[in-house]
């Protein structure tokens, strides 16, 4: 069973980078930091969804790419997806 939470996405990303044993340790450490902060500051746990983690990692990757391109003397321009004529006009189903 696959977890669709922020921590589940974090575990899967770390497992692909570090391997299973280190990823489990890293996720346990992250969970321990969350619990510690909840206990210390009395805050409630706010469960984040997997989509939030994916969006955060994508933004981080884009910032990294922009910075690297600028260091090398390039400028990155984000391409917008092209909309075809069939996608632009919805068809009515009879």
C-alpha cells in the first residue's frame, strides 16, 4: 500500500536517491523533528498531501536550474503548453 502523504513522497524520493535503509532513517529523523516541534511549541500536526511535496520539489528544481543556467551565462524561459484547436473548443455530446 502506498502512502499519499507528504512523508510518503519524501520517503520515496529519498529511497531513489539514497537507498532504502538510509531513506527510512532520514524519514524517521524528519518525523522525529516534526513530533519534537509539535511537543515543544504545542502546535497541531498539519498533514500535507503528496501533491504539495511534489510542487515544492518542482519549484526547488526550477530555482536550481535557473541559478545554474545564470552561472553558465544562459537564460531559461519556461515554455507554455500549446493549445490545439480541438482542445480549445469543447465539443458538445449529443
